[in-house]
């Protein structure tokens, strides 16, 4: 497909369409990554909630199903220090919910791993040599980053401000994702985590494009061809799209999550820290309304999640999403429904090309 105004991302990654599947930890699956890559975009496999064995299995599946380029994504946060006082305060805030649901305060609190990129994961990258590796919450230490580059991967970082974009460029990223405040899931911020200072996509993308020499990938509020075309007109070379893919057949979303996505209005998502301790955009539910959106007692990321796990399990078993993180961007209502991920990718590209050529039909 020709007619793209900026082909740098297409040429950098060796893809056909300027579309990157957002690496959504949890809902993101190997099947969805394969479908997007096969359709000509850049499929992404999130590994932030996987251990090394799980990540290896996912990469084996992808490598066995497609020869097209794909992206592997990791978190790059610093492991938290446990603050006993904050832990007690957080459990105190949750105590009434435990009592309501008949749970003991010492109930098992296992949850997703949310492990940062480390030497073990780096060995996996050296083994599989994926074409692209992306990082959320900054970048790993320089020695690990050098090993990723030596393995032949192009490196992507996520920025929520111009300062973060410049920081990523200075440290050798090949491209930068400009993540607007409209985006669902965890904010990629790392120089500042103040949610009140987050910037919208339409303001952020052109400022980042003006500030860095590397190509920019727009993210946030892009769920149809109009959004993709607008991102390209703002100076992005591609768009990273997440929430629209949550409605695809390959997405790993529960029926509860799917119902919440289908019924959410345009003003029903907020940036909250109550689920993990770090700002993330999701659909309003009971726990967000009653303890957030931003709760100062929530422990450092990702420690807030474990005490919520028993409440989530008990509520979900009863058909309630009161304690479930329902990550979603602001443009869910614009997303197509029930398409295979490959078909959605091609449709988004076709719609964008029509818009860019002046056809508004």
C-alpha cells in the first residue's frame, strides 16, 4: 500500500503498514501479534506479566507461525522497596472490602509477576533475536541495552513528554512512542509520574516530532482510520493502537472485561493508581470510585496489586468487575467490533489512506 507521508517506520522495521499493535500485558496474545504482523503491521508480544518460561513459549509460537517482523515488550521499572507503613495503610484501606467479602486479611495474595527486564530476559532476546524490542517506564541499564542492540534488535521507548522523548533519543532508541494521555493502560512516564501533567496526543505528537530526529509513533485515542490519518498528519511516522484490538477475537479479555468495554462511555475512563501503584487509564469501577482515582496510600508499583488479588478473584467469581483493572483508552466507542486482528489492521490502513488522499466517504 503506497501513499504514506512518512515511511521511516515502515522501512526501519521492514513492515508494510504504519501500524504497531500496542503490547497490552494481559490481553495481548501471541495469536494477536501474529495476526497483525501477517497483515503487514508490527505485532507486539507483551512479556511484563510473564516469567521467562512463559515468554519463551510465546516467542516460540510467534517464530513458528510468522516470518514477518514483530516486537517484544518489557517493563523497565526499578524493583520497588517495601515500605511497611505504606503496606499497612493500604491493607487498612482494603480491610472493609475484605470483611464484606468474607476474606481473611492474610488471604493469599499472588498476582501477575510484572518483572522488569533483566539478564534472564536479555538472554531470551539473544536466543530469539526478535527484530524489535520495546520498553515501558524508561529503559533498562546500559549494559543490558547494549546486549539487546548487539542481538540485532531495533529499540523502541515510550515517552509521555518531550523531555522523555529526548532522553530516549540520547540513549540510542531507534524510534520513540509518543503516548498521549488518552491511551489505555499504564502510562509510560518515567521522569515524572504526576498524572495531572500528562499531555494529550494531539498536542504531544507534533512537539515530540519537532524535538527529536528519530521517527515518532503516536499512541493514545487512535481507534479508527481517521485517528491513524490524523496521527500521520501531526508528524508521526506510525501509530500504536491498543484499545481497538481488545474487541478482536484473538484478544485475551474475559467476558466481564468485554462487557465493560462495550458499555463504557466516552467519559468513563480515568487515570488511576489503585490497581498497581502506578498511573494507568482504565474504566471506572467501584474500587476506583471509592479509593481513587489517585490514592496516596497505594504502595509503590507493582506492590499495590497483590492485596487486591483475593478481592478481584472473589468478585469475579460472583460476576462482578468491582476490583478488576479494566484498562481502556478514551476511544473505545470508535473501535470496530468482532473483527479478526489482521482484518482490523488492514481496515485501519485502508481508511487512513482514503482520508490522506482526500476521500472523506
